[in-house]
């Protein structure tokens, strides 16, 4: 399970769940600003991939976010 802390919930959920690569992210829930996702890879790899996906998106250029396991 990985967690994304951010303010733009809907956009981040859509961004990760629609990622076209081999790794798939499934939104599991929200608590405050923390979004929970299951990924089809180990947590360390999922954290790095999620960071990269968000950073390289239009949203990531101006969004403060944190991805943790």
C-alpha cells in the first residue's frame, strides 16, 4: 500500500489509475489529505513510479505532494 498526500485528489486518482504502463494503481480510500493506493509491484517501486508519474504531469509542475509507503 502506498499513500499520496496532496490537495488535488480527483486529478491524482485519475492520473495514477489511468497510467498505461505495466504497473497498475488501484485507489483504495481517502483519509483527510491522504490517498491510499494498491499497486501491482512492490511498495518501494510503486512509490518511485507514482512520484515520477505525478511530477511529469501538468498537475505535478505546481502541486505540492508527498508519496510514501
